[in-house]
C-alpha cells in the first residue's frame, strides 16, 4: 500500500487553485484537513496489517510482550480458524445430558458468547459440534465476580473431560488443570496467574494439547502458566478426541442469596461468563 499523496500543494476544489496560487484561506484549510484525514486512514490500515502480522509471530514464538497486539487483532493468524463467528451460535450446541444442567442461558452479546444460569441455580455447558484431538486454542474470557466455570477439552457429550478452571475475577483455581467427571493423573496450578490477570478486563487463554497421552500447555495473557505431560490417557476408553466446552457451574441454591458467590452458596444473580475471539489450529 503506497502512502496517500499530500494535498496541501496540489488540491483543487471545483477548479479553485490552492494557497500556492493565492487561493482563499478557507480553501487551503479544507485541503489540509482532507490531507490529514487521508493520512490518518493510511496509518490505520498500516497498523491493522502490523497487528495481524504480530499475532502470527508472537503465537509461534510464545512471546509475552505480544499480548496487546493479540488482544487487538480482528482476524485469526495463519493456520487458525474461528470457532465462533461473532454473531451466531452456529457450530455449537447445549448438552442435554450434563449434570450441570441442560437449559443454560446462552446468547451472543456485543460479539461475545455470554453464558448465565437458567433457571437460577442450574448451570449447563455449551460445546462444539465437532470433536478435536491435537490442537492449539486461543480465546479471551471476561468472567464476572461470584461465578465459576471452565474450559473443557477432549470431552464427551455428557461432560467427562479435562478442564481448565475459570472463576470470576481470576480467583480460586482459575487456570488450574483438573478433571470434570474424570479422574486425572496429572494436575497443574497456575501459580503466576496473579502476576498477569487483568481484573475487570478481557484475559486471553492459549491452550495447546497434543498426543494420545496428552502434553498440555497453558498461557494466560501470553505468559506461560504450566507445561505438563499426563501419566496416561485418562479417559476410560482411551479417547483421543472430544468436544470443546464452555461451562456454567450449577449452584447449591435455587434462589439468589444476597452477596452470594459460586459455588458453596450461590452464583451471583445476573452474573455471566463471556468469551470472544475463539480460534483453533488443529495440529498434525
């Protein structure tokens, strides 16, 4: 893309020459304004190209300093495809066999998937129609305080899965590896989470899973949290593929508890988990 031509010396309006030929000052001011606007559009386009290129570079290198560019990117880097189109829930469905609940409130709001309890006290899970085995997943999450959920992978339809926990405000076990209806041989803790978590803002998770006996790696805001290899394939039948889930946890009350938080007392009334920029790259 070539730079736009500056118009302050050669601009013409309805045949009127610019200030270099003693045109009225108003015409010259208009010419300068048009030139500045064109230059601003050019700089914006250049910035968008640089951001997309930076995303591809930092994901391949695992650089923590790339987090702001990743967050601002509007499209997936090479090799990644969207799991969510930003407008509909095409490619996703709610599990009707999960013990968490079967009627969660799932909708798209402002370009994000938003999950809430429905009815109060009952959670649920949203999962991909497709199953995935070896992959690298990127997403951004904004969980309200007083909530609990998770990112499931290699999951069955009913929710037996490996899980990355996600709690409101990044509290509790956020970023930890555990099992959901699955006894796992290897756990991991996100010990550095508080160093990078942005409370009240979007936070990125990048998850890499590969191998029949899975090696699982997690970055939060492009900072490595852990990199572990399981002792075995923990699925009873040795499954290597499964769905990717978004979970809304059930709570132990069926009416709001003032000031309550999930899960010993309550999911905070009206609270939600939000996900956006969901991209995946399948690994060979």
